[in-house]
C-alpha cells in the first residue's frame, strides 16, 4: 500500500519542536489518518502558526502524539512505498516522535523529482533548486489550500502521479 503523509509542526527542529498535525492517505486518496496533537515541547509557535494557522487553542485539548503513536505506527507498518514532499523533513519529525520506518520500504520524494523537471539550476550547489509543493501543484494545474496536512498530502499524491505519468506542464 502506498502511504502518503505530511506533518505540520511547531518549528523546523525535530529535536525541539513538535508535530501539530499528521495526515496520511493511501494511493487512492483515502484518508487513513488525519488529526491534531497537543505539543509537549512548545507552548506557543508564532512563526509556524503564521504558516500553518494552527494555534495553541486549537490543540489544547488534543492528545499528544505519543498517545496515538501505536495507531500511527500500524499504518506505516503496512506501507510498501512511502511518499512525502520533502520526505526527510517529515520523516525526521516522525522518527523523533518514535515512529520506525522499515528499511526495505522505498521512499519517494516528489520534491526531488520535481526540482529537475522544473529546471531551476543552482550554480552554487551544482543541483536543481527545490520547489515548494504549491509550485509543483500549480505546475500541473492543481490548486489547493496549502499548509493543512490533509490538503498537502492530496496535492502530493497528485504531483507524484503527474510525475510518474510524465505529464506536461498544465496550460
């Protein structure tokens, strides 16, 4: 089963920040998991809140990630392919929260594939610049409300499928 996932977090450091939202869908777009979590390391996250619009009040009565970890792990244990846009970021947070990924399960990151398709070369790094999910989605004609994990996984699946199909840029 393809497992497409995304997190929204209190910041960018998996050691000191928390997962606020996790969404997981399968390769058919069915929602396998979508919920918010009460953070344990942060009381406020103003910078992240400006991006993901998740306030401390929204998650104050939610369970911690640890309380739902077993249920989440069971979903990842069924995966035969993991798909995430900027996969290393999300996987870093999930690992820090106690999720274990099986080594033999391939990880697909449409961000890396799309960078080459988009073709914005970075001379300094000698590689293609990574593009935002919104840029990749728009390239293929998909419009959505970014920075909600469930909307982001739907966009990720769309971009992934377009890349695999060799789809051209949308008009």
